[in-house]
């Protein structure tokens, strides 16, 4: 703790004998409507989370903290005030009470990342945006249309020259010529929305001074005065994002997966897919999607008819469903290129939603291959999108693509209710006060400490805290539960049946809790620790047939067992779906009695309907508000083929599945070997098309007189070719 701070004093001097910590915060900003109706009531909102917390806690709304909101002040303007608070904690760390040791502790703040959507991040990084010649905020890829048609396009890391370029633009503005500033912005791709206000102001001031009848200065003198004003007001003119120590907006604006993956790449693929469906294919797809096995997916109930009816208006939650399951439903009704890209994007999505990373080097290698596969399959499907969709480019160059902002989007609902219930006179102030009161209440309810007027640490009393705590009481147990012996069930044929007393009575159970703290039901697929001594494989997997617990367990015990139907994983993945295959051992049903405490985790499995040729041959009454109606509908009837796939596209427990299965069954494999030759071949028709567009634009630029002459020459040549003279 002797490293020097940027402003001079050492950490030890700032700590003043107390433990000193740095709290990294994630600064999120977005524009949100303060209304629940369709009428847009724009507010710029800022939230933050404490990045020192474990990742699973960061996915709870409780740990999202409101910072500020305004219908007038932009995100950059609000950050200027936030930056001053951050810098003040670095000069004078905040004094708090350690919740464990009880001693006084100090901390300072440091802005870590800014995970907003792509347009907001481009604004923060002073990028001209996706429509410019240089659309990327992270590198210098791009150029003029002619340069983009070349084989080698500029592609290098963005230099640390944004402020120097903005200073150049400000100096150009001091001369009073707006076109010079626009040319500079187009040539560099740097355009700061915050500095743009001052650029316009400088141009207006130059012309106002020049046209003033009392003015005695030359244009050069006016320009010199304005440049001097710029030099004297640097802190006022430049965005706080560009001047924060330890924060680089070109590197610390990570590509977050909600807008880039779900609302980006998957949305593009889904549009390309569903727009090619015929009426019959739409019905087939809807039947398949509704037949999805959802146990082990952690998704909402699938409404296949709704998804198909409103295919062009889906949201992130529905795109999550498609990313995890679509590969099983589009086979046979889409082209091979479309199927390949669904396979590639499903594999990548599962990796991006890892809740924890156990082997970083292995994970990064898998991500690299998965990203390359998505880009290659997308290029084969629609090469034009590779140069028009910035999200595909960001996916290629990003180093941090595992940050999600769904939790902030959810917190918008809290803000919206505060906006609706505000006094509407000073909405931002009223909302801030209301949310500040909520933060104070949260701090008291969890037993937080604060200093009183005498400097002593105090907290809310136990009576207050316990009054607000929720106490759940167990429901009375049913006394008429059915008793059963193992000999009366399928467990009588289990491999380890002899290890249990056949005369002991058991009760049926609804679910068991696994080691990963999830409910495992009948028909759930689980990995578990084998109870067999000297087993060749200590981990077995299968499908739960039923769950039992002792009718009269010994004191202080809650002994339960799971009767598991064993399956085996084939040594090679399926050649079409690229997923591990499950089949019964030797084609026979084999059972194993497993203590419920041996359950590791559950995972998602899908039936191989392609091989089994499952069709929508079943007919049933349609449910309407949980009641059978007189309307009938078809549904998929699974054929008796015991061949299943471990769904490697499922987000739930994806990290645990890959840590348990052999590496050979989970490692992503590159689709294209020679990528440079592959891309060059795909680029040829695009170059011709762009060249034709360039020639057409050049013809339009010809003066009207020359155009008329060229048309006359063409018509004369046509007549000569026809022999008309």
C-alpha cells in the first residue's frame, strides 16, 4: 500500500493507519422513458454496481444503486459530477465500519467499466458512430468506400489521441468555419457530442465578434483569443470520460451481450430464418418449438404460437429461448447455411453466459474459436452484413464480451414507478430523493452502520431489523402419504438394490435438492456421484425415475434416495448437431439407487427427433386459462427411440457440464481452415457490387451537359450496331 496516487500522496498516508480498499464501480447510463404509456418521456439515467461483489450477487436488483437522473442533462454532463465525487474519495477516502471486525476502514472509488448499449458507448468514446467511415470506437477499421473495397483495410488499435484530435477540432472552430471541423471529424471518426456544444459555441462567438460594429480585431486576433479561452477552460470543455485517470473509454466500454448478441446477431439470424418460412414450415416450426424439453433451461414457459405470430417483435427473453433451442427445431426447414449459423451462435451464446470461469486460458481459447465460427458462417450466409453491421465487427475485436446489462434494464421498472409517483414539478430531484430514501432503508434493514453526530458507529436495533425480516412457516405435513417398499418399485432391479433393506418403508417425494442448490424433479436429467464402490467412473448420469424418503428416518437425518435410470455418453459427438449423444447401456434399462446428497447438478436434454422421425401426429384439447377447451391442436409425439442429445447450447449449468464431460466432447472446432482464402472468395462478388455502385455514383456526379452528351453517344453507337446509320 505504498504505491503513489496520481495526485501525489501515498496510499499509506491517505489510510491514516486504517485498512484502505479500492471499490471498483460499474457506471451504467441509458435513456429511459419515465412513462408506462407509449408516450416517450425521456430521462437520462445513471446506475452503478459494486464490482468487488461476487458475480451471482451482481445479478440481483438489490445491488443496483441509483446515481442520478435528468430529462435535460446528458449522460456526459452527469458523469462530470460523478467524476468529482470519485476523485474526492481518492484524495480523502471514505471512513466506514468493517462489518466483520468492527474496526474503522477506509475506501476510495474507481470507475471500472461503462457497460451501456453500443450507441451510448460510442458517444462516451467520442466516436462518430456506426454510420461514419470509421464506425468502431475501439479501433481504426474503416475508411472511404474506395478504401473498403481494397483487400487490406486499416485495422489497428485506436491511438491515445482523442483529446489531441478534439483540441484540433476546437482550434478549427475558433476560425469560424464549420466545414473544416466536419471534414476533420469525417477523416478521423472522432466526434464528441459533449465537445460539439462548445464547437458550435466557438463558431457562433467568432461570427458574433466579427460582425460586431464595435469590433476592432482582425479575424486572426479573434481566433487567437478564442484559442486562449479554450486553453484556459480545458476541464470545462472536455468530457469527464476522457479525462478520468485509470479509465479509457475505448477499452473500458466492453461489448455487452444483451444488445450485441441477443438483440444483435441472434436477431439478425432469426430475421433471416423466419422470413424464409412458408406457411407449412411456420406451423412445423411452431409444433417443434412447443415440444421443447424445458427442464434444465431456466427459461419462461415457451409460447410457440406467440413467437411465430410476432416473429418480428421479439425481446431479449424470447431470443434467449431461440439461442438455446433453435438448432433442434430448424433442421430440415432451413438451408444448410442457416443451420450452420444457428449451431455456431448457440455454441457461442452458451459460453458467453458462463456464471463462473474455472480455467481462463481454456475458456478464452473456446471463445476465440466460437466467435470465429459465428463470423465465418454469417459471412457465408450474407457477406454484405459483415461490412454493414457494427455488432459483428465488435464481436470480432472485443476482449470483454461477458458483461450483461439485463439487471439494469430490470431496474428501470423501479425508476419508472418513482417517476410516475413523483410530483412532476422537479422530477429528477423528486425521483432522486425517493430512491435515496429507499437506499437508506435498505442499509438499515440489513443491519448497516453509520456515524452519529458524536462520531460513534450506530445501527438499527434488533427489534427493528427482525420486525421487517420475513419468517416462513412450514405447512403441516399430510398424514395420508402413501407408503411403499423398494421391492414394490422399479428400484427392485437396481444395480445396488442389495445394499438397502427391502422391508423399510418410503414416501414418494416431489423433488430433491442438488449440490448446486436446484430442484430436481422426476424425469430431470442429472449428473451425480456414483454410490457403487470401486466404480470405473465416479460420476454417472441419467434420468430420475422417482424420488423417495424414509417414512421413519433416524433422528437428525433426512435420508432420501433417487432412483436413476442410467444412460451412457457416446465417445463421439453427433456429426450434424455437434453435441454429445446419450443412449441406454447395451440398449437395456438400468437403474441405480443414489442418495439424494450425491446429486451434483441437472442439465438439459433433447430427444433426437430427426433420427426418430417424430411428427405432430398427436391431437389434444387446447388449454385456455388452465381449462380444456373444445378446440383441438396437434402436438409432437416422440417415437420410441432412446437417443438423446446433451444440449450444449443451454445456458443453465453450461460451465458445470463442460467441466464434467471429456474435453473432446465439448471443445469448439473451427469450421473453416484457411479463413483468408475463404474470405477472399466471399468478398469477390461484394467488390464487384461496390465497384458498380461506385461507378454509378461517379456517373451521377457528371455535370448535366456531359450526361446529355454521353447519352447521345450511347444512342448513336446502338444505332450503328443495329445498322441504322
